[in-house]
């Protein structure tokens, strides 16, 4: 039994390792939570075709992070699902967490990095605890100054940053 478990662990790691640091065209995506997305990987990248679950990083999802899309009607889930259905989606997987069984990496929708899009359209704030990337700061400030998404409406913080 131990030999079988060791073999399966090594086999699953090697299958996962074959997907890392490559650009992969996705055939289908399912939004599980706003921060967790399941992608179907075509057979050309893995034999047989398989499914990977990716955790989006660098975004502050706040209370929506772990809300299941199937159980709750969330605009964020529908918005992401529609985005994946209407655009070419690609993955660039960077790491695999064995404990959670989730990948981390970048998702590109219509050629644009998804996390950049989420911040630039004001859907979410970037998570300064995970990244200090200056481009996120720039995108968030632009969305804030334009009053997009969560930044709609006037506030004293907008006045201070934008004027």
C-alpha cells in the first residue's frame, strides 16, 4: 500500500511539473469562488486531458474569497464566467501547493492579465500583503480616480489622491 501511495504522489507531482512555466490554452473554465477557478487542460498538454484548480493571487477578495459560486448568486462569479466564455483564456502556472492541491500563476483573458484587469476595472483592490507591485498601485489609483467599480461615488480619499 505504501508503495502505491508513493508512486501516486510521485506520478501526480510529475504530471503537475509538466504544466509549470508553460503557456497553456484553456478549453473550459469554471469559477468555484471569485478567487478559485477550475480550468480544463486540453490533451495536448497533459495525457489524458485534465483539470487544474488555480488560486488567484495579489487580489484582496475580502468577504467574497471563499463564497461558493454554486450556492450563492454573486455578480463576481457571473462576471468571471462570462469573461472566460467570451475570450481566449491562457494560463501560465508558476507553482503547485501540495497541501491545498491548487496551482498559482497568471491567467490571461483576451491577452490581458486577469488580476490587472480586476484591479483596473475597480472590481477589487490589490492585496498589499501579498504584493508591493507598483503597477497594481498605478492601476488601482487610476480606477479610483475614474470612479470605477468599488470606487464609484465620491469620497475624501478620491479627492486627496486624484486632485
